[in-house]
C-alpha cells in the first residue's frame, strides 16, 4: 500500500498527470524521488517523529515530496499557499519543523520567511533558488534512490483553516509502524467504500495541501491508480479534464458543484463525463437543490462524507441514501454520533445540538492542551464544533458551525439555511451570511454577496434577494440587509473565512455582546 510496490510491477504507469499540461510522472519516477527525499532527510539526521513543513502550489513534484516524507517516517505539515507570511511563520515554528520546502512560485513569501524560522536547518526551493534557500532538485538528486534502512511510515500533522482563530495543528495519536505493514489509512478505505482499483483515474481539482485532497491523493497512489491533478479549479476546465482523461473518481466541494451548475447549458452539455463512477463531496454542507441537480445531471454517482482534519469520526452516504433522506450527510460508519445540548446531555431525536463523536480516531491539538480539552466531552467524546441533528433512522444533518451562530433578539439563527437559499439565486455567484451589530437586537442577519458575472450590486438587487429568501424561510432567518463585494474571502477548499468578514463589521466594538 505505497507507490514503491507499483514502481516494481508497473514502473512506466502514469502515477501523476498534470491536467492542464499533460505532464506525466510515472510510478518509477515518483518512487525514485521519494526515496531520494527520504535519504536526504535521513542523512541530515532526521528520524521518525521529526517534523518538516512545506508550502507548495499544485506542483508536479508535490506528491513525490510528500511520499518522501512518509517513507522517512516524518511528521509532515503541508501549508496553504494563501496564508500570510506571519501565518506561515507561526505554523513552521509551532510545528517545530526542522526543514521547510517551497517553490519559486512563492518566492516573495519565502524570502520574508528566512529570518522567521530559527529552528529550520534545511531550506529548499523548487524551480529556482533564492537567498537562504538551496535548490531542491540539485540537493535531492545527489542522494541514493534506494530505500532508507528500517523504514517506518510517517503521517501528516495538518492545521485547521483558521476560520475561527489561530490555525490549530492536528496531531493524530499514531504509532510509527514499519512502512510495509502500515497501510495508508485513506488508501485502505478507497477500495472498500468507493471501489477504487489500479485501473481507476482520480481527478483532483482542489489544492493538494488541504487535508482531504492530500490524504485522498496519497491514498489513490497507494492503490496504484492514476492521479490527475488540476493546477487550479475552474468549472469548465474540470469538465474538460474529466472527459479528456476519462476520470472515474473525483472529490469536490459544494461550491464547485454550484460553479458548474451555473455554466451555460450548452457548455455543460458539451462535455462527456459518463466515465465518472464516483464523485465524493465534503468540507461544507451542500444545499439540497444543488445536490438534486447534480444527481439529475451525473446520475447516482454522488457520494458524501462528513469528517474533519482531526479524523475523529466518519459519516457517509451514497446517492440512494441521500435521496431517501434529503439533506443528510449520512450515517456514522466508524463511530457513534451524539447530539449534545448546552447541559452536556444528549438531546431528543430531531433536536439540534453540538455534534460529538464517540469511538472514532483520537487526536490532540499540537502544543495546545486547552484547545484539546475544549474539544472533549466529559465522557471522552470529541467535537469539531459543528451543530446538527439526527433523524429517526440515525442519519445526521448539519446545521452550521456553532461559532457562526447568530443571536438576534434572543433567537438563535444558523446562517447556513439562508446561504443555501441565496446560493441558488441566478444573480448570486457567492454568498456569506453573518451576524453584525444591531443596538436593538444585539445582532442582525446580513448577507455579503458576490454578484454573478455581469450583475451589479444595487439596492434593488438587495431587496430582490431578501424577498427571495423570505419566500422560503421565516423572516428571522433571512438577511435584513445585503452588502456587495467583488470577491469573498473563501479558502480554495470551499470554506469561507467568515471570521475575516465578521471582524470588519465588529471592528469598533469591544465586545460582540451589545
């Protein structure tokens, strides 16, 4: 269950393909570079459990480097290319990285980081060099492509998106096991749940540094399937790549569904995506109307799961399950789900509360026992901070993140409902619903909208959107006002940085309680 197995039996098979350019990295090439990376770190004195950090775009060498860290038994932290220099420095230092690898694409930030990483002894740059960095290609190429002795499997320690504060490093409580006896956790799941095999072609449109794409893509390669990576997502480009490479599997986020559905019918119908056997989505709740349209378009190949970087639980449903329980994110398959009220007790079926997992994976927030403790129930269960409910059949429904709850006039409002409605308006490209100050009600519901191409934000459009929402939801759940933006602060994985928006509106208030 690692690429070296297939490098021995299928050396010339495509392991990684860059969708836009057609560049191919074979399994032999991937395994060769991964072994050299492991040898480099081993020669530098890094051993199992040591940390490295890297910040790369969807680079052709991304997977080779990640597997090299894995082969070396290291704990590796992939970082978002959208972070500020300050945020990058915080993560590199917080994870106690001894090495930092980046690319010339991020040269400006890399230069600024040099003096902010006092404990980093290895600094490498792909596609060029900069002061303080050695050439990645030149450095790695001098090492042997033979496996290091006594290999154990490494694992990732990724950071939360930071939507509700400082990013948190999620450290799985794993053992260091021999590489050959340590199946990749997602790689072991893919054949069982999603019928992936050596003949599969997996199309990945998301940034590889994020938890789900990184783990799924490494899992794909662990099974000997071919990984097609988009340098960046665009809706028509995705359809083009799916047709060109005859993709059988893919993973997206709901905003990608929305972007594809808003393409002209002629464009959508111009591509053949019939090769797709499985499309899995996650990362954010998917509006019911969006998923209905996707199933109508692609057929019952849509799968969904609810989980977090923390790996503390996994909830899943296929198209048939979802159509029978519209709006659900599925049934727990490796844990028990509890819906807990403010008193710490399970609430009745159908009632909303904080979602806790019992029996899933264990984790801690690196170097932050207080945050770790905040994620735990007194019975040992753990939470991602999301709010939801269960139905009579045990299916889970997400409502929102607890941190995003709006309290207006004493009424709790979860903005996901209004966002789901407004997303489907033809004049809306993107939307965030947040709570903003109101002297009478404490908070009021506001929609911040990115209009569709060719549409101008105006008072008339604001009224149209409010009326559209009120036709489907009660007044208290709908925005009282609408602001327009050229672009929303959305993470490439589909998550909104609502904290950044809320901070703007609450900037002159000492407290968020009025």
